[in-house]
């Protein structure tokens, strides 16, 4: 096996945020600069090397190909900015290919090229298998994309590559022939997985936040995107028959739950025409009332695992897949129930068995659901334990196995989908850069950040990543004992921004984390584990932000810093954009205990809607207009200056 | 045919139906599920996908109409499987009797509200108190399993006179069932087709809870529960039944044999999920049935600092 061997090693702990929730570099060698040959994006050795199998046209952190009778797995290692090539049959790693950036997903094209989305480089790198199977892949070209490309898909005719960009809030379309961008569509916050309808006319895009799915018209001239709402109906209590029903408690009013954690999508094979969206249905509580912790959740708890089933023909979800019903098992006396999949990250359908396979962080398992169920979440068929941090899965239908990539453990799991397999799960560790005590801490911290069902973190199964997916925010406003609180973004926003909490009640991150455990009714972490979690939280890298120096942004900076507007009076610090003090900006609502709120940092404010402690402003524009007189002044600004001010804020 | 489709080629046996007695169809076989962490057990057949089209349409007779009830029933008349007991003249209405059914038959009748009387298995009871002086219509339904593994519903319709305590059998119907799925411990779930709806029939060896397609919860004390599933285009419906079943006793360790003999039989919570759904591309409702253990498996260890990490901590 040819592999990249570090010539120099030193002790450091650099980390970059990853698709699985935080990359932890285990060495300090910078990614090699790979010089691409001047051959464009096309293959130089057509029809050679591994070929795509099963016509899979959806990206993931693991993708399968076939050469002869051998199955090859390409694995995107985000931590080490590496692409691993593994012979699945012999369970041997054949080669590693250094990449130009941190890979979020990869996809094998019809001609065997491997396309890799580089999350931190706003680019897709195109590679070609080398002449020798055990040689690193050869780079062909790099294609610029919107900021933070995270997911890939190819249309059924293999003519177009679709790239969803998270922070860039876009879906880009690129002609596979020359990799030139055909068009780009603006999307709501945090788009992730993409799947294309069987007729190639529309793309379904999952969103991590916002209780929505985007449906993009690929065939129309304007490629319009419309939003499909994904909210769940929670029966609250339950309805019983007859007299007994009236005596038993439970609300008769349905509660609305909002979908979150929309990282993954999968398409059905048989029956056809279904798009599966693993997600979590969240009840953040009644923001107008103080609660005992974060949210109330009624009888069912704040977060419930879900799999939305979308009718591909009508673009509508089956209501049954979004309706939360009482858990009959508990009523029947079950005491120990399996921890739900509260952090789904990847999904694939095993066509041979009709099962939907979902990888779940936190429980570190692959959960199998019946893909034909009207509510797959209630039709779990079983689960397999895999390595920590499973972020990708690919199914080899004919060989009856699934290949899972676990980023946290840097391990590949081979799951036999055949009945009564003697060794249903085989785990294979892949090569990695050497770890150090510091990076080991970060690795532990990352696992703790994503630990669901850990009673030290919460009593209801939630993990840190439940409200802070990828270290960001869930765009929800939660009921708390202090009043309504909009979830803040963490990544890149903690350094030098103490105190913490909307009321500035916590002097440091440790205090705030401890306080959060109490709010979640967790028993708390101590010692090395608490240190590791805090270290990880502090290390989470924000998304790449392109420095915008255009005239509009410069004008916006002038407006921002003007005395008349007054923004800089509290947000003037040029590093954090926060004076780290509390102020009464007239924003208190009835449920708030205090009227004074800590000045939040404005870093990355453009991507963290809604705004204010209670999330009352759904957009930046509405905040700039609506906060007039209470927090700065904008009434005097012309429309062009409002636009400039907004552009400046989006550049921070 | 693609490899995927070939691997899933359904197995169906066509058969003709006749009258109210329906010949049992063997549905696609395949045990599914265990909830055990680390493995999925059972045969590698698809999750059970009954085909409504392959099931004969079944007719379950309507309940007896009390308007056609006889004026009285002779005191000595009896119906095998039903028993009457009670006291005279205790209530203002006059007599009341306790009607009970043998073999945990599910009982209902005209003495209950109309909505409750349609399906005797929902909140199924094996006995009822009848407080009235007029002849009541009674229905008793039970699940019958014969030695060949075939299943049917025996539906008994009778008249019961609370005054004379006489009972008169009006009609006995047998409805053949289709085996839909087999789960852990050989737990079998059956079904029948009524028009465009699947009725799931789940044995309930002990008290079980059920969630019907309308979201109503039922607690069942009789020998089975019957739940309807129907899906129009663009809709879906699902039902859940959960409750304990007896499981095989594991070999006792030395010294434990006496204790185990004295103890009750071990049970474990089982869960049946069934659904019907139909998208715009489905020519017919898609049915699915899944059976698994409801209880959690042993918990996985939490990510904790290793001994090495803790040792490093103490060295600093």
C-alpha cells in the first residue's frame, strides 16, 4: 500500500469543523499541495479502473466501485483531509490520496471519476483512479463552488452534478462534461443532502434547520426552489375510549414539532417514488411561558426521532410519517427502550431487503427501518453497533453488505445484510495521522459532544449536538426558566466573548456548560471529560467566510460605525463585535426574568437567523428595521444603506 | 430484472375464496427482526410486505340487530362458550347479569354503545355486565389456531335474555386468516382483507396495549386484537400492538433450578408495527408488518476517558 507518510511531526491541536460535527486533525502536517496536470477535468485513461456500482448517484463519506470481482470503497476522511481506497473483499487499505481540503462527501461518476466536495475550500476536487489500483488517485481539476460544499448528487442522465453548499445556502449545477457551472439556486439555511427524482426533473434538498425541505425544479428555465414544510403533529397526550379516556391525563390539543437534523436523504427502490428524510421532531416548548429546563416536550419529551416520507410525485409528505403518537410500549409496561436515533447523519436503502439504513451519531449504530412503512420510525427492524461517529453508508446490494464509515473512530464497518450471518459486523481501522495527547482530548470531546442517551449530559437523551448541529444552532427558540432563548451558534464564536448565556450569567465556558447540564437535568461531567468537551467546543471551526471587500460592504461598514446608527456603540469590537456587557434594549417579554441581555458577537451573524434572544426577527432585514430606537437607529437610512448594512453584517 | 428486484421476487400463492369461509392464503414468508444490538436476526427476506391484492376479500357479518331479537329466550337454553351469572332485582332496572366468555373470547354486544360494539377486540373484554330486561345481542370472537398452523376467527352471534339467563346461538361464522409475519419466539401475526382495508389480527396471550390508526389507545384483555388499516392515495396509516409474551426459559445455573421452577414464566415485551401507505405512484396500498422485541438491549459503554488519559492527567 502506498500511503502518505509524514516527514515531520510536532505537537499541536488544530481542529476544523466537519460534517460529522467537528474534524480533529491527528497530526500537524499541512495537506500536501497536489499539482494537477493541465488536462482539464476529463479522464486521461477512460474506461480504466473501478466503475460505479448499482448506479448510485448520491454522495456520501463512503462510496463503492467495482473492478472485476473486487469491490472498492472510497472513504472521505475529513480529519486528515485524505481519501482512503479500500478493497472491501480483502479488507485491506490500498492507498491514501491527500486532498486539497477537508472532504465532506464524495461520489463516483459514471465514468469512474471520483468527485470530492471540499468543505473548507469552497470547491469540488475531481480525481481519476491511477493506473495501479494501489496508487493514490490522480487529481484532474478543482471546481469552485459556493461556500462550504457539503453534498453531491448526479442527475439520472449522468449529465449534471449537483452540489449543495451549507453556509453558502445554495445548490449549484455543473455539467459533468466540462464541470462548468450551469446555474446556482439560493436555498434557505443549512442545506445538506441532495437526491434527484427518478425523472430527473427535480431535486430534493434536506436542511439541518428550519423544519423544511427544498424542492428545486431542475427542468424549468428559472430552476425555482420551493419550500416543503416539515412540521410534525404531536398528539400530546392520547385519546382513550370511553369513560377511562376522560379520566386519564394528557393534552387533547396537538402540539407542533419542527424538524431538525436533516443531514441525510435516501430514495426508495421498491416501492418507488418515496424520498426518506431521517430527522428529529423537536418541541422547544411554549416560549411565552417559563419552563423547568430547555423546552417542555409534554409527555413525549422535547426530541423524537423521525423519518419523513415524501411522495416524490406530489412533493408532499405522508402525514403519517410526521405524526407523533403515544408510545404504546411504555403503556404496555416496557421499562428499557432502545435509545432513539437523535443524530441521523447518512441513509441508504437496501433494495434487496426493502430496508432503510440510517447511521446515527450518539448511539453509534446503523438502524434499519422498514422502507415500506407509513411511519418508518415506528418500524425499526433492528440495529448494528459500529464505530463511533458513523457519517456515511453505502450498500452493495448484490454482495449483501453495507459499508459504514465512522469518522470519530476512523474505522470502516462491514455489515453483512445476509440472514444469520455469523459475523454481522466486521470493523476495519484505516490509517490515520499520529495522534497526540491534545488531539486525543479533542477526539474524546467530540464523542461527548455527540453522545445521545448519556444521562450525564441530559435526562431526555439529547446531546450537545442536538441543539448545536455541526457546532452551530438549530434556529429554534426554546422555553427556559429565564424566558425564551434562541439557540446561539458556538463554532468560532466563543473566544474572547465571555460572559456566556443570553443574560451573561456565566463567566466562562465551563460555568455555562455546567449550567446547561443542569438545565438538561444531566448529572454533569467532571475532570478530564469536562476538560475534553470544553476543549472541543472551543476548537470547533466556523465555516469558511470569504472576505468581501466590494463597495457595498465597505459602505455598510461606514453605516455600521456611524454615530447616528449606533451599532458600534455595543458591537464595535473589531474582533468579536461585542462589548461583552449587558444592556436593556427594550426587548424583554413577559416570560423574561431580566431585561438586560449580553451583547452577542456578530461573527457569522449572516447565517444564524432568527435573531434576538427570543428569535422574534426571522431575518437580518427585519431586525435592522424592527429594532429601530431600541437597539440603534435605522429609520434615517435610505434603502441602499440598509442593504449595505446588511451586506456588511453578512460579511462578518 | 435487476439484481435487486430478482432478490426480492415475491412468493405468492393464488387461491379462490368461497362464501364467508375463506381459505387461508400462505403469505410471503420471512421472519424479521430482533432488536438486539449488533445483529439483525431472522431470515433475509424482505420486511413482511403482505399483498392486499393477493388476499381474498372477506366478509364479516354485521352484528345482530336487536330489533329482530326474540321476545325472550328459554331459561334452559345455553350456548357453548358463553356463561351467565348474576343476581335478581338489585338495580332499579331490574335484573343484571354478568356475561363471560370461555377461552378469552372478545365480547361485545348491544348493551354497549354502538361505536364500541362494532369490533369486540378493541379494549376487548372477556366479560360484561348487562343491566337491562330486554334480550341483548351478543358477539363473541376468538382466534382459533389449528394443528396445521392455520388460523381463523370464530365469530359467535347470540341472543342473551337477562331475565331468564337463557342464551340462543343465532350464527357461527369462521373467517380464515392469512399469516402475515413471524417474529421472535415464533410469534405470528395474521390478517384479513375487508374491501380495501387490511385488518391486522394480533394474538394477545396476555394483556396488551394497542394504538389504532386513528391514534386511539386500547387495552386488550381477550385473546386477540383486530386493527384496521386503510390508505388512500397520498396517505398512510399505522398501528402498534405491544405487550408481554412468554419466552423460552434459559438453562438455569447450578443452584438456580429450584428458584426458577418456583418463579413465574419469563416474559418479554414484543411489539408489532403494521402500516398501509400509498403514494401517487403506488398502484395499490403498500402494506408492511414488522415484529420485534420492544425492550432495549444492554447499553453500550459511554465514551469515557481511558485509563491512559486519566493517568496522563495525574502526571501533569
